């Protein structure tokens, strides 16, 4: 992959979002070729699709999953499922390089021993947004959320434990990994409408994958 020759978004730095929430700048940068190869293989088995919210709205984010459990939504609600509702088949296995990256990033953020059983892949295109929400469909909240960003930069909104709490804004760039857990695990977060220049290799999209312990 051609490195981004024009910008260095603080690679190797840690940017604190809250007490137990951090952005590890460029943490995944040396693995992006492998990650992208795996994503292309995964989406051949389980394509990105726009799911319906329980309220009947089509999500602007397109998603797919890998791992033992995948996050889904439809008119019946949000939940984790072992199978892809489109095909009825199990979600693709979580690639080893995904598992390792999630575990290493969690450890670097102070959460040793993280074993993700779910990886949600989100695809954003210009204008796509993700409104403020809490990640609370998991069985427990002891494990952190590990979120890897590839492609176009995006504004990540990181709020408090109530929806009405003010949200801080952080730019997430290609190769950055954000981790939140512990007392910050249930903070509201979201993504502002995607805009800005296309990414040199991925073009007009941002791919984000979030690792969780769902069960
Ligand atoms: C999510 O909250 O599941 C995704 C966050 C992101 O795309 O950065
Ligand atoms: Fe989330």
C-alpha cells in the first residue's frame, strides 16, 4: 500500500478521550494491507448491506460481520446472531490478524486479555453518519470496544453516559484504533456525516471495524 506521504496524523501517539478511552494513532497502519485483503474476502461471503432499524429506517451505514456472533438489526430489534440473516449461513470466521490486532490494541489501552467474539464491519460513504448511541447489546460490559478505522478520515463523537451530555469531537484517520472500556464503556458515541477528500487508496469510503465481547 502507498503510505500517505503528505500527512502524519501523530502516528504512535496516544490521545486520551476519557479516563479509560484512548485513540492509538496509527496503531494498525503497518497491517492495513492484510486487513484490507481479509475484508475483500469477507465481503464476498457476507456482503455489506443496509439494515433496517427497529423503527423501520434504513441505516445509512452499510454493515457486515465476522466472528462467532454478528450484530444485526431489523423490525424486531437489535441483537447478536450467529448467522447472517441474508444467507442463513454462519458469519465468516474472524481472521487471525483481526483477532490479534484487537487483542494487542486492547492491551495497549490497558485492557489485557481481550478475546473478541464479534467483529462488526461498517462502511461509510460521503454523507453517511452514525447517530449517538451506546453499545449495549452485549451480554456484559467488562470487555472494552476496540474500533479500527481505514480509509477516509471521520469525525468521531464521544459523549457521556447520558445522551444529552456534550460530545467531544475527535478525527479518526486511516490506521487509527480507538478503545473504550471500564468506566467509559457505555459512553454515547457516533460519527458525523462523512466528508472530506477521498482516501488515496480506498477512495470515497471509510471502513470501520469494531470488536466486542458479545457473549
Ligand atoms: C460504532 O459505533 O459501532 C462505529 C464507530 C465508528 O465507525 O467509528
Ligand atoms: Fe457503537
